[in-house]
């Protein structure tokens, strides 16, 4: 798409009225718009809308605008976690958890994928089903996506350890009962993900190696996204910077409580 067409897409997105259902952050919405424009520009294979806490009316509005600008759309169930390795606990409990996730997914709303190349559809479907990770479909660095997934697996393992050490669980039935009632456990800080605003223009968490270098795969994507925002609309780029500052200040304030 030419820059004029990209600017027109961005303008339409920025004019989109939507209800701020749930905890929709200004920064997340601006980065949603930037990602969609990056897809239209051919700089990103697809954009995922509606995973986690996002506004339903925003999703529907984006669907209409993306279609009007000639982008492809696909709705799937929410993206299931990809396991590049099995967690180190009772495989029967892991199976039970997997089935529970799939049952919950069937009850939840759908997510929306915005993309350009029709050949991407199989990659999107397998990422949504958790068969592969999202790196290929979303154009995120494999290292960052893998580390993020690894953190998810370690948290699951920490939860199971908590069931054993804090609730005395030993048998499969104990694990299932504790998971069903949502028993609380202490997650050690080492298992928790680090939140970084180092790369303001991307929606994925950079892995530790990427976060340490300004020429890493994650950093390169961040600079490319910033360049795109600046080229299309300096005001839009400044709005993202402003939203990042507000988010950082908000997190600091939360952290002090
Ligand atoms: Zn990385």
C-alpha cells in the first residue's frame, strides 16, 4: 500500500469510536492501530486483536475498517498457549489442564486476525490452536516468543509445586481439586515475567538477550515500527510516546502501593 492509503487507514482507525470495556489501555489501542498499519504496509504478517482484555466494540470497529481497506480477516477462538516442552509434573494433570483450557476456550469470545497474504491462514490457525507458537504468524522474534512461553510453563510448574508444598497435594485428585477451586499459591519472583517498556512500539515482551541490545531482533522490529509511525504521522508517534510515559508512571504508582 502507498503511504497515502496507509495514512487513510490510520486516520479511519484513530476516528473509531469504541467503548472502553474492561481495562483497555490507551497505549495498547495505539499499538493495535500501528500493528494493523504495519500489516497493510507489508512490514508485519498479521495482527491479533482481542486476546486478553480488549474491548469487543473496538474489535468489531477494527474488523469493519480493515475490511474496507482491503485487508483479510479471520476469527478464531482465543489463542491457546503453545508448549514447546511438557511441564515437569504429572502428565495426567497436564492433560486435565489442557482439556479444561479447551473447554473454557469454547465458551469464550473470539479473536480477530488481520492479515494480507492468503497463504498465511494455515499458520494463523495452527498458532491459534497452540500447535505452533505465534512467532511466524505475528512476525515476532522466535527467541522472545519462546522465552515468553517458557515463563508460562515455569509458572504452571510453580503452581503445582505450591499445591504440593503449601496444600500437601500428592495425588492427581488433589491437583484437580485445588485447580478447580483456584487454590492460592505463592509464585516465586524468579518465575514471574519481567515487564519492560524498553521497546515502546511493539506488543511482545522482549527476551532478556534482546532487551540488552539495541541491535537485537526485537530492537530492530521496534525501530522499524517507530519509523513507520513517524513517517505516516509524527503526531501519532508522539501520542504513542506520551501513552508510554503515562503507562510507566501508572505502573510505578501501582508498584508503590
Ligand atoms: Zn528475543
